[in-house]
C-alpha cells in the first residue's frame, strides 16, 4: 500500500489503539499499512471528531506509558541503570 492512504474508520481505530498503548504517532505512521505522518496531521486539522479521538487516545497512552514505567521501576529492572548514574534514594 502507498503512504497516500485515505484514513478510514478502520485505520482511525488502529491509530487510536496504538496510541492508547503508548506507541508514538511517528512510529505508527512508519507502518507500511498506515498513512504518512503528514496525512495523519492533515486529518487531525481537518476533522474535529478524528482530532478528538486522537487526543483521547494520547491521554490514555500517556497513562499507559507511566504505568509501564512504574512496573519497570518496581520490578527492579531499572535499578542497576539508576545506580550506575549515581542516583540514590
């Protein structure tokens, strides 16, 4: 598929699902089955409902990203890296 895809309901939902998982929009747009980043931003500017969906998905994705970081921190997977940097509680 080309990067000049029309954003359909299916593509819109896929973009929002990925954003909710914390995937950056720039990474989503790199997928060969997704429209280009420019096309997505153009649709955000031109379609209020799509823009609102993107905003909601990003809000959820930010929370998801924070929760993933908290899980990593509490599982001590981050601890050795923190110690090497000299940060201590």
